[in-house]
């Protein structure tokens, strides 16, 4: 998983929340504005529809009032009581003249007079009706009195009132008054409501304020679709909002309300359509939305810039301290911090500077101490060789009888001296080798090594100090003879140290297996025991080249391999140094109570590669 830098973490936790907040606020404002505009338009259409119905009611009331005055005028009803035939031209002319006088008062588009049998006597208005169109209204007036409704003609619709004319207590005729439901009414409604209005008689448009045929066709198609079911409001009126729909015209999207003309039924297909252009009505909303988008973009840019500034302000001082820490690892304690703020970061920088100064003094002191220690070990191990050689020489003279035959007690003492001198010589050699490893001065003499001989030599060297121990040590070379290039003496010493540790921490009766095998282009030398094992935290410390490996609580003797004892703690360090000088690696696996497995992993390289690794 990729690791995010501090700068990106700061940006991640500062910029996205601001961006999300800005976008959410803009979306909420736009949604609320859009919903408000939609509600406003729908409410306007409903009010426009109510206004149209009120207009029709007022026109009907006006027609009824005018008709009531006319039919009560003696000049009007007396002419119908002459008893002449409706086919008499003179009679018809007389009726027409009287009707014309009254028409100048009412200015009705339809002004027709019929006799008591429904025969047309005179039609003096701007428009005329047909027998088929007026039959129902006239019949209802003759049989039942005043009646009003929509009079439908092939080319138009009329809001009409049919009133019986009485003379002498009997019906002398019928007066038919009507106002056109067409272009003029549509224009009046458009001026009053700012809505485009279209009247339909079936599929035929009888009046419209729409100018494009495509818009008219879209309105006609919308009216042909059955209206959605709607709940009832009050006793008999359906909710107008359920009849509002959106339709796509030639240039605009229309919010459309369609309904039967009052006084007609849906199956009569006499309808009116009121429309508001969403594009025009929401032009201001779109402008506001565009400005909000611009504002949102500006907010996001500002949030990003603010996030970058905050990230830089926080990250730059920390990055300087990180670079300074990396420089400290390379031994450079003078890397400039350049943090001049007076806040917590400035305080942290000052403390870091003080810590770095203390660290530099401490490291210098430790380096000097380590140098003195290495020089002491090197000089001491070198100087020990002379007295060790002298002691060993005299011991050999004494035990050989060259200076007189020793007694049994003297011989045992001389043998003890010999073992101690051998141990002291090994300690001096280990100290010298450890000093060489620490100073990177360990030299190698690579040659062709026979794995079987290396394992045998390491076993002999390790078991020389295992007198009295009953641990079975077996050497196995897998897949036949195995040859590789290495410094035979050094690798044997490294392997012997591992075998000694295996014997030391394996109880009597246990086993230590030394195995050599090839793994691709590498050679593995493994030492596996079934001893006490190593705790995980202890194993981790053993694999750390800078950690001490000596356990003073279990230290018994450095010259023997007593069970669960410990020597000076140089064995693993020397082994690691020898292996790494060969370009290899030392690995370990262990479980408490189940033994341990140490592996020397060596590259099977040529002499040149070994020399370079050394």
C-alpha cells in the first residue's frame, strides 16, 4: 500500500471537506431554487386556470343579464307575438331589425332569434350558428327555461345562453346570445396571466396565442393523452396540479395545464390549454445557477490554494527536520533547519536543534570510546600472544620431561594450564577477529571449498570444547559432493561457532544436524538443534548486528559447552561478520522448547566477487 506524505494527508483532510461542503451547499441552493421556481410556475398556472373559469362565469352572467333585459322588453317580445309565418320575408325582416337594435347594445358575437318551434328568424351577430350546433340549447330553453353552455361549431366554440321569450303567458320564441371562445379570449387571458392559451374543439384549435406550429402540435398531442387520476378537492373539483405536465416544443419546454372547458365533460373534448415556458421563466434561475457554479469553482480553487498554503506551512518545517535527521544518519549535524516561526513548530525546531547538538556530542564521545576500545582490544590481543606463547612453550617443555620428569599431580596441573592457554589463545584470536570485523579489515582468501570437509572441520573444532557432553552431531551434504568458493578457514570458524551454540543449548541426548545444500545459485549451510529454543524477542535481538548477545545470567564458563551456559557472546557476531564479508547473510528461526535453525546463506560466486565483498 503506497504511503501518503504529510503534505498529501494535510490536503486530504482540509481540501475535500471544503469542496464537498461547497458543492453540497451549491446543490442544495440550486435544488431549492429549482423547486421553488417549479412550485411558483405551477401555482401561477392554477391561478390562471381559476381566473379563466371566473372570466367564463362573468361572461355567462353578463349574457344572462343582457338576455333577461332584452326578453322583457315589449319591443322585443311583441314582435314575436305577431303570429306570422317564419317563412314570411316581411316578418323575418321586422324581427331582424328589432334584433339589430338590441345587438348594438350587447355586442354579442352570436345574437339569434328563433320562434317557438326552434326555427331561426334572425341572426344579427358577427357569427352565426348551425341548426345542429344550437339544437340542444334551444330545445332545452323551449322545454325548461334559461340554459347556458358551450355551443360547438365546426370552426369555433361559443359560450352561449338560450332564454325563452314569453308573450301573453306562453313561449313566443327563444333568444340565443353567445361570446366566442377563440383568439380574442386567448389573447385576453395571455395578457392577464402571462400564459400562452390554446382552445381545442376535439383536435381542432379554435384559438391560440402560440406562434409555432410545432408548439401547437405538441400541445395537441399532450391533450390526446388521457389525464392521470386525481383526487377530489371539495365536492366536485379535481386538483388542477395533477393535470400539469411538461411537454417539449420547438424552442421551449412548456409547463402545461390542460382541462375541459367549464360546463363540458371530458368526453366532449372541448378543452383549454394554458402553458408557461420553463426556459423563459427559469432564465433568471439559470443565471443564478451559472453564478453559483462560478462561485463554487472559485470556492474550490480558494480551498485548494488554502489547503496548499496550510500544507506548505505545516509540512515545510517538518520536512526540514526530516532532512536534518537523514543528514544525522550520514554523520552531518550541520544541516540548516531554517524554521523561524514562533509557534509550536518553531519550538519543536529549537528542541530538535538542541537534541541534535547533544546527539553530536554523544556520538563523538561514543566513537572515541569505541576507537579506544578497538585499539585496546587490538593491542591487548596482540600483546597477549607473546606471554601465551611463552607459557605454552614452557608448558610443553615441562610436560615433555625436558626439564625433569613431572609427577602425576604436576602433569594434571600442566594439562589444566594447557587447556587454559588454549582458551586464552582462542579468546585473543576472537577479540582480534572481532576488531577486524568492526574496522572492516577482515581479509578473505577464497578458494574452492569442499562442503563435506568444511562441515567436518567445523565439527571437530566445535566438539573440542564439548568434553563430557552427550549430544549427537551429524553432518549431511545433500545431493552428493558440493563445492563452492569461500575462505575455508573463515567459513569453518563461522560454522563451528553455530555448532558450539547448538551443543551448548541442547540437553544431553539431543541432536544437532549440520547440513549443506545448494539452492539455485546459492549455498546454504544449516545448523539445526532440538534444544531449548529462543524466545521471539531474544531471537530478534540476536539478529540485530548492533545488539549485545551475551547473557550474564547464564554465563558459566567460556571454555566449556555446558548445557545452557554462555561464553563471551562473540560467536554470533564473528559468524555474522564472516558471512557478510563473503556477501552472504545469517538467518535464524526458533521456537521455545522446539530448537533452533541457523542458516548461512552464501552466494556461489567467483574469486573476484568475493574479493569485492570483502
